[in-house]
C-alpha cells in the first residue's frame, strides 16, 4: 500500500497489479481519514459535550465497520467489482437516505425547541438524543448500502454459475 508515491500506485493500477483486497484497504483508509477529518472542522471554538465525542467516535467506527461489512457481503457473492459497486451505489442510497434524513432531523429539531424555548441553550439529554440519532442514521445508511451490494453480488454470482441439471 502506498501512502505517498502516487506514481508507483498509478503504475500498479495501470498494470492491474492491485487486487480487490488491496483496493479495499485503500477504501478503508480513505473512509477513516475522511470521516475523522470532516468531524474535526465541526463547530470550532465550541466546547463539545461528551455526547459529541461519542457521536464523532461512533461515526468513524460505524463508517469503517459499515464499509467492511459491505466488502464482506460482496465477497459472499461473486467477489468482483466491490469498489465500483460501493462508490456507484453510494449515490442513490445517499439520495434516498437524505430524503428521509432531512425531514427526520427537522422533526427532532422541532421536538427540541418544543421542550425548551428557541433561545435556550440545549440540555444534556438533547445533545445525547441528537448524537444517538446521527449514529443510528449512519448505521442505517450502511445497512441499506450493504443490502444493495449483496443483492448485485449474488445476482452476478448466480448468473455466472452453470445451470444445474437433475
């Protein structure tokens, strides 16, 4: 695995010397770095409650585990094209997920405002509710993505297997 030498990686990719397993390692490293770095810029200058640290750590762990579970589901089928499937299926799954997430988040926000005034600072239970909500939705996203990857991997494996005669 190359961490800095893109020219060597380009050469290996061009000559098809990078296996699906090795590509999976690159994807896991990318998912870890992107989920870890994205959370760092969130709410700078704000003292995070403990629930935010749990949420942040939970998102990183769920992103890594979810990606790995998707990979394992692909391995149980035809074992091909995992990265292509993961990237391509992520868009429609994310769009569907966002259509559900945004109204749900507004509902959670409305409940928070209903329990306190609009200008009052959030209470600890509100921070925990938001964190649990975000972690749960991240988990649901990976469950949906894993189901779609499993579906295509199994379909391709069945299509490639010779018919059985009795």
